[in-house]
């Protein structure tokens, strides 16, 4: 393994990757250096980060890809899990629930889509030049079997959630060695997960759904009390689809379609573009982005669901007349009251570019930290709780068998008028569109350096981890003048730490027309950007 040194900015011409954990960036960079594609580098990084950042993502979760090959239209791969056949409103009402659970066996109701998405991504690489799974999963297998130092983020998350999660079947055995939370820097081993990765390398990624791994998980899940069964795994596959897009002054923006909140991320930027804010330095900048967020989230919260159950096409929300009306509704002197909901986040975003001109924006998640907490002792897989994105109440997002839930995940990509292609994103539930907006506007509209656009102070509208307030949270590095001006505009503000993890772990990779690439990672994470 390479020496683990965090580096937040990199530039080169042979390839580039950004990840919220340096080990994942190192795995991806190594594949690029050996002549692999950005897609293959991302699979290597996705496997590694599932091991070294298990609180934020895992093989038992979902994943989405936004891939832009040189000279071709972007493509989305949707690794969105579908609800179990037994997972119905009646099933949960019969078990005494008035709303869907977020932890334990009853919360594990979706087939994990991440590994199927990896397979579809690799299928885009010509077979004759494709790296073997053995090579792509090698680092992840070594980290799982030999260990990796515990990151500060993992240690902090375990300290917060271990009392709750340790009572859930399999969790303590997998993630709490000797029943204790490991210290930062302690060697952390996940041997069962290492064996699972070895099985995938030997038997193929499809074995997770139609092989011995699927049978093992089906037996475990049924015995534990989850509604998932073998037939749910066998019927599942990720899907290729087309991205949503919108054009603004600086270029064309792309994001993933429903059931993700990608249209909300696009809508925020489209509305902000109409407001013609002059710089990113004053309170007007934050105010206008926050007000655009409120309008976009209002539509998202009422309309977003599995596209097969939506009453309108998501592209309709991006129509020029809709964007114009929304922009016109924003009062630059007064904030709109905000009662909206918010989500938690156990998610990672990563980006990569290769010398062939392919750019990848990728996001992988368990939903909440450690998902449902339900962990299979034989395989080390913790199952996501993304099914909590459904509702038991009537409406477009009501739970139904084999349905896809409301999804916060949304990998972003833009093609700028000057020829640059930028992949960008973050973890953070409702914070994802907000951080994407801050990152993109600072970099692409106001010409801030890439690393500065990510590191500069950020904000978050709404609730977050362990905090029920609906305030506008501001990082401590914002000036008192800025906070006072936002308060005077009607925002209910709240200070958080200078580099708060609740603002997400952002990153970006840019491919320039010259072939030069640059990447940056977030100082709020344990990440790195590496280039060749």
C-alpha cells in the first residue's frame, strides 16, 4: 500500500481521483496509473471505501453513477434498491408500525443495489482491456483482512451510535472489536467482509444476487426478521438510464433522475442563475441560494418518488417558465419561512477522470450511518435503511412491493461552455443539493480555485444528525457581519464549528480541454485528491 498521506488538491494529465478517504483515492489512482479507466478506478475506490469508511457506505447499500465519455452523451447507472416483495403497508401495519422503522431487521427492506451498479459500469469497459475483479478488489481485500487505521470520522460515529447499534444482530461482532469502540489510528480489521470481497472476485459480482452470497443473505435476513427473501435478490438488477439536464449561463448541468433528488439540485442552480448575483462574497449570495433551495425542496417533498408512480415528469420542473416563476418569487430582502424536513447521511461521493477523457461522478450510501445496523456475521455486510425513505401514508412515495424509494443520492456533472467537464458531489442527505450549489457556483460562476470552492465556509438549511432545529446553520468561519445580515433578512441562524462534518464531505474532479485534470477533496473529511 502507498503511504497514507491526505492531500486535498492534485493536478495532472494521466488521471485524477477525489475521495473522502485517502485509501480509496490511493486505490483508484493505482488503477489509473496502470492504464485503467476512470470506471475501473472508481470500482476499486468504491470497494476500498466500503471497507475503510464503513459507517458512510457499504456493499449492503445503493449507488449511482453519472458517466461522461469523451465526445458522448452522459449516462446514468441507477443502483437503487427495490423493496422486498413482502414489504407492504399491510406488512408493517400488522407489525404495529405507524411509520417505517429506521434501525433493525424491519428497516432492512431494500435489495442493495451498489454491487449490481458496479457490474453495469464495468460492462461499459471493453472486455478485452478490462481489469480483473481480482485486481480491482485487491486493495479492499487487503484492508479488510490486514486492517486499516481507524479514521477520526469512523471513531466519532461509533462513539455516537454504538449504544444504539450494538443491540442489533451482528453489529457488535462486525464493528466493535471486543465490544469496544476503537480509537483513532487503531488497526481495524473486517475479516468477514474480506472473505465476501474474495468471493465476489472469484465468483463475479452477480453472485451477490444469484449465487452463494445471495443464498447466505436470504437465510440470514429471514431468520433475523427482515422482509427480504432470495427471490428479491434474484429479480434485481441495476439500470442504465438518461440524466436530467438544464442549461444555465455557464454551461449544461447534469444529474440523476428520480427517484433521486437530482432535479432539486439542478433546480437550485437554474433558479440562482436567473437571479444574477454578482459575487460569492456577500449575504445576498447565501440568501439567494437558500431561498432557491426552499423552492426546490418544496417541489421535491411533494412530488418526488419512484418515477413509475410520479404524477409529472421531473423534466417539467426544470422547464424555463417554471424556473423563471420560481426565481421571480424570491424576495432578495426577505427570507421565506421554512418548515421543511431533512435527512441524515451515511454516504460518500467520489469523482474520477482518465486520459481517454472519461469523467465519472459516483455516490454510494447506506442512508443513515451504518444503515439499518443489521449485519450478517458470515459476510460482514451491513444492510441499508434507505427504505425509510418510503411512507406508510397514501401518496406517490407510499411503500409498495418492488418499488424504489425517495432517494437523496445525486451525483452531479457539468459541461461548461469553455470545454471543461466537472464531476462534483458530496454526502449529506438534504445537504447534498446545498453543498453542490455552493461548490459549483463558487468554482464555475465566480472563478474560485477548486480547492477553495470546497473548503470555504458552508451552510445547511434544516435538521441534521441529532439536531431537530430547522435553522440555517452557518460554519463558524462566516463573519459576524454575514450572520447579522442573514438574520436581518429573516433567517433563523445557528453557528456550528469552523469545519463541520454536517456540511458534508465534498469533492470534485475537473477535466480541462487541454487534457489537464485537477481534483480536490474536502478538509472536513479524511480524504484526498490524487493525480498522475
